């Protein structure tokens, strides 16, 4: 019996040990599970999606954002003003034409965006929010604060003829100013939009009997444009609230520097600038000669002679710039070939020359260096206004109907008098 009792005690002890082992293993499993849960929670707390950083736009991109918002706002103002029941039909037609051109300019200057639904007219292109009676929105096209362009006020801008005239004038000057600061491609678009808005301001002012307050296009100074003086003095600039990078130092070479006491036979400045200036001098001299011939053919020569004088002055100004770059002055050609078509219709021929100059200078905006950019912008503005004065139809983006000039080579000189005859 002693042996049997001993065996039973051994069996009972084994069962108790087995239960204790199972309890111990279960406890260890719970501890491991709890540790895993703590690890997962800890990782989730540490590794979280970073907050998206607000994008910082370059000076050129901010100029495009501001311009797009400004153009769309002015277009909305013009449409509302054009719908006023008591408005003169001629003024209403001019306002409607300006609104259509502003819409096209806004599309042309807009930064690329992710594909999305097309915004309805009168809404912000990014948010879809209504822009108010005047088409003004408190947000920029990318949804960021518009800063200096739209301000923080949600009140709609006034929408009558004089208010639209002011918007067109200010936008024209700002567009030309920003064309000098933007990248080459956007710079061409901004300059062309500025020329169009300038012309609409002149037309609308004439219709309303109001002085738009714009100087003569030929009186614009490259120095004023680069330094922000003269008619560009009171224009707002992007500030820190817009998220834009600080404005870069503006080129100081917009006015031709004084010629060195001695030129050692080595031209100064970028080759692209020198080539552009050489082409411009030839183009201006050819235009001067064409108008002199036209004056001899026309019964009323006064206007042709005045235009010849304008182009002679432009050629002399270019010569001064070339002299400052130590480029030897080439002798002026005594004349150029004039064909029978030119003699048959000198007015049409000179109009074609002015349009060719517009496209030529538009190409130079994208090809010259920073020191010559302001000169190219004001030369383009003057050429485009001369072309419009000569009867060229007003496009939304004057001078950009043809393919852009190659970005690494100067544009070729525009057609001469003999190419139109």
C-alpha cells in the first residue's frame, strides 16, 4: 500500500505542475501581446504624416499668380459694367472686348495645375467660390492668400466704366513691370498682356471722355521700369504675406552704362545682348528708310516723316548701348531695296513692318539677359503701340501670334522694306 500511495501522490503533483506551467505560459503570452500593442501605439505616435508645408513661390511664379487673379477680377468688373442698362453701346462693346481679352490673358499666364473640374464663369478657378459682382475673389488661383493683389477685404470692387479704366491702367503698368522680373517665357506673356490692357485703357478712356493717366508708350523709360520710378513708382509689389521669395535685386544696366575710356577691342556684356542690339539697330534703320520712301510716295507725308524720325531716334539709342558695350559702330546703309508692292501700297507695307517689329521685340524679351530686359520690354511696348496705331487689329496677346524665339539665340531681324515689295 505504501507504494500505491506514493504513486498517487506523484501523479497528483504532476497534474498540479502541468496546470502551473499552462498558467505561466498564458501569462507570458498576455505580457507579449501587451508589449506588441504598446509598440504599435508608440510607432503610430512617433511616425505620423508630416504637415504639408506651404509652397514658396518664386518671384516669377508670384507675378503670374498675381496677374491671373488681377486679370480675372478686372474681367469680372468689365462684364458687370458692360451690362449696365444706361451705358453707351460703344462703351459696353469696349468693356465686353476687354473682358474677353482679360480672360484669355489669365489663361495664358496661369501656372500649371492638377486636372480638375472647369470652373464656372464668375467663380474662383481653384475653390469654385463665387467671385462677387465684380468678379473679385479673396483667394489667389491656387487658394493661397492673394496678398498685395486682392487685399484682405471681401468687399467686391466697384464695377463701372471709370473703375474698370483704373483697373486696366494699373494692370497694364504692373504687367510691364513684372515682365522685367519674371522668367523669360512668362515675361513675354506679361508684357503682351500689358500692351493689350494699355490699349483697352486708351480706348475706354476715349469712349468715356476720361484721361486714363498713361504716358505715351514711346516715353516709357527702361530706367523707370527697372527701378520702379516714374509711372511705375506707386505700384504694389508682392510682400511676405503672399509666401513669395523676396524680390531679387533689379538689373542696374537698364540704362546704357558710360562707355569705357578705352575699349581694348573686346566687346563687353553677353553675346546674346550684343546680337540682339545689332539686329535691333538694323531693324530700326530699315524702318526709318521705309518711312522716308513712303513719305515721298504719299500725298500727305507728315505722318510718315514723323514715324521715320521715331525709328531714327530708336536706332541712335541702340547705337549708344552698343558703344557702351565696346561694339564698333558700323556704317549706316545708304538705302535698301524697295519693291513694286511697297510702292503700290506704302501704308500697308509700313504697317506690316511695324507688326514685324512687335514680334521681333517680343522675341527679344525671352532672349536677352537681365541687363537688357527692361530695354526689350519698353521697346516691345512702343513697337506694339505703333503697330496698333498703324491699323493692326488688337489681339489679346500682341506679338505672340508666331512661335516664340529660340531661348538660347537672339531673334532674327524683322523684314525689311524690300521684303514687302
